């Protein structure tokens, strides 16, 4: 009988540990609008960069503030990027598809202020259509230096979009609007 009770206690404890993971989490999408011009293409590379905190309404700050609230006032121990997409904005001039802008690999990176360290958010190959086009997620907040993670949570980083220019992009005279949407989850 004592052996059965011990087994029951052990199995219950294992079940609770197995279900544990992170006690509390919070998820939300964060969007940022980026722009590129044919005339700004350098070395056949299209690059656009914008501070995450400069987006209208500062959705990243809203995400982090709400996450802290949901995590009982605690700083998130880590932030995961569940998905990342890129959409060609309707106000774009001179292009109707992402393959008119990019060819080959396209990256989205986080460039932290002060340290200038770069962290890959995600990448894709040869985007087509107007989107939203899903990226392969590369981001791992646990791989960030502690100081950079603190800057990240404070919104002290730029979102950088870069990729090889499609052959005719530089001569199109195009003005391109992009929207990148990040689906973040913060964990206790």
C-alpha cells in the first residue's frame, strides 16, 4: 500500500511538472511600416530601417507594458517570435508584387541601440505576391546579450528589412511601403 501511495504521489508530481512550463504568458501582434525607394538601393541591396518605438501608437511598447501587467508586474524572462510576415503596402508606387522588389534571400533583423548588435528575426527566399508572406523565424531572445535584451524590452532597437534587389527594381523609380507583422509571446 505504501508503495502505491508513493507511486501516486510521484506520478502526480511528474504530471504537475510536465504541465508546468511557463506559468504565465501573453501574446500579441506588433506591426511596423517600412519604406524603400528604387533610388535608395545600394550595391543591389534594398534596405529599410525604422525604430520600433517610432511606429504610430508604439505597438511594441503596448505589447511589453501589457505583458508586464499580465505577468503580475514582472519583466518577461523571454520573448518568442511565433510568426513574422511581410506585406506589400497598397500605397506602393511602381511595383505590384514583392518579386518586383526582391530576389533571393530577404532578412528582417533587430539592430539594438548603443551596442549595434544585430539579431535575426527571420528570413525567406524569393517572395512573391503582395503578401502577407510568412518568414522562417530565427529570433531567440535567450541568445541576446543581457544588456541587449534589456534594450529590446525598452524598445531600443531598429527593425531592418534587407534583401537583394530584383533586377529591374533600381530603374523603376518605385516607392514601396511594407508592413511587417510580428506575433510575439512574452513569458514569465
